[in-house]
C-alpha cells in the first residue's frame, strides 16, 4: 500500500508528487488517513528555506486532522478515551521527551531540546517516512498526544487548532488579563485572530488590530476586534495618535505581535502603556533584529517583554475546546479548500496573503471555493 505525498526536495522549488510505501506499524503507532491538512505561514518559510530546522526531502504540513485506519496496540486520547479504527482525531503537532528538565521540572514541554514536529523536523527519508501532513496518510508515533473529534465535525474547521490556535493560547500563560482591558493585536492572520478570540474571552473591552489586508481585518471583527487600522493606508504616527486617543494617552494594556517583523516590534512596544506587557509570537523563523532603548522602552516603562515559542498539548486542548464551542465562527477562517495535488497553489496563496487559511483535502479532494 502506498501514499501520495507532496514532497519538498529543494528550497524554493515546487513540491513534487511522490508515492511512498507505507511500512508495517510498530507497537503504539497509528496509521491515519489525512482528511484535512492546513497550509500555515510557517510552511511558506520552510518552502523558501528560511527555517533552519527544515531537513530535505520533506513532506511539509504540521497541521493535520484525520481518521484512524490501523492501530498497533491500544492507544488512548489525553482524556483517557480508547481509540479505534474509524475514529476522527487531532494530534499535537510537537512531540516532547517528557523526561528532561524542561518537560519534567520546569513544566514547559514546548521548550524541550528533544522536541520534534510533524512536517517540520523529520525528512521523509527517515522511518516511518510519512512524517508530514501534505500526504494521503501519516504515521503517528507512540508518544504523540491525541484528541478524539466528533464524527460529524468538518475536519477543515479544526485544522488551525494544532498550530495557530495552540500558539495563541500559549500567549495567555504570560499575562493576567482583566475585564475592560485595551488590547493591540498586530497581524490579522490565524494566530492574530485566535489571539483576538482569547482576548475577548478574557473580557477585553477594546481590541485594536493592525494589518495590511482589508479582507483579513474584516474577518477579525467577527472574532471580537473593535477597531482596525490598515498599515497600508495609515502611517505609524496616525496609528499612534488613534491608539493614544482610545486609551486616554496611556497606551494599550497588552499587545500581541503575530507578524514576525522587526518593524512591528518597534512600533508595538511603543504603543504599550507603562507597566504593560508585550508578547512576541510571530517569529517562526529568523527575520532580523530590532533596536530598543533600554531606558525609555523597557526600564522606565517597567515593560514586560515576553517571547512566545510554539505550544504544548495543554494549549492545543484549549484551542480545540474553543473551536468545538463555536465551529460556525471558526469555519470563517477557512476560506480556500484545495486537493492535495494543488499544494503548490496553496503555498502561493498563503505567501501572497490571499487567504486566511487554505486547507488541503487529501481524502475528499478540494472544490477550489473561497
């Protein structure tokens, strides 16, 4: 039995369709038929060769949902549910060792030095070969954390949970949101939109979003954004004046950068009030440096500057529960569905920011609709 997969063989070169033999399962492994695979902005970075973690040849895709085809031995979800063939599942994209200092003592498995990620850190030449989601099938390891999904749920709607949703949820480990807060979100992509949802859930009164795509900004309003500022039609000075007016001259209580550019960091730090928090979650690959004034930007403002790196299983659970409570809302994020063989088009669409979330449908095929 073979699986079709879209393989990255050289950075910047179109993915190649290849058939990969599905090997026999070892104890604890699961063979999953992919029903939906998300195309993430990080996939674009890897395709271009900007992510130093990417080995070649690689089956891209770290956001996946699927149906169990075969299990070797008993497997259970994080909730203790026994899994069987035919069950719809979501899995945590990263696998940590569970025993190192960061996993066992610090309680931060996302920082595990042995952590590996489907579709990011293992090439398709490494057994069991089907290590990414841009494929008809994937083989999940015995130590992968699993979630069972309702059978009638549209798998495409759940796709952003494992990366964008979980990463946004991670941000809220580092702040103490209060009812009535004013919040700035930089970037109307999936991470920024999930962050908007969580900020609103925590009681934020005013949520300001800066972005460069009117369509994305409009979708973000459905998730709780109250004020949008298009960076292409406003200047930095314009945006600062508007935000200071909205905050009685103080600045926002906390800001979340979900863009990954030094210019965004420089602007955002200046818009946070004295004693506020700035979270930077957008840098999925090396993308430059920013100069800050240690006295005026940090010390004198008593500013908390927090980097946020990926996520853990707990964050995936939080994001999943959010989607399950309101699937019709989160369905608006998925504005393009394509067959697996159109993965190159999907990467182009994401690179040009022509969609919020493009999803590949290996099992059912895509309809190309928006």
